[in-house]
C-alpha cells in the first residue's frame, strides 16, 4: 500500500536545496518512482511565504527533473489553505517545508 503522503523535506535554508549534491539523487529518485501527477507542494510559511524563496526551490526542483508545472507554492501567510491547496498537498509526491 502506498503512503498517503509524499516524501517530506524540511529545509531550514533554501540554498541547501540548490547546492546540496544529495537533492537530485534522493528527490529525483523518489519522484521518478511516483506515479503522481502533482509532484511538489512548497510550504514557505516559516519564511513569510516570500516568492523569492519559492523561486529558489523551483530551481532545485528543476535540478531534480521536476517540471515547474507540477509544482505549487501553497501560500499560508494570513490565510487558511483552500480546498484546492489541501487537495494538491494530499496528492503531492514531494512536500517541502521551508523556513529560515
């Protein structure tokens, strides 16, 4: 039985996603093994949902072979996630909890 949620990555510093040699191997392999269409949900509430940090994460996702169209920035600052956001998170192969 597959796990109900995807691979969870908690990154205290977005530069680790870009500079980390482990990222393409570990994340790329996990995502490649998944049959999920919604690949990566990025939650940046701990860093204020600043779009620049999501852009860094998108670069890292591209390095791991994840198309930007398969990713979503779930903005949580000052609001509750929408049902669409929750559905995306629940079906994502990768969930990135970012913060700083």
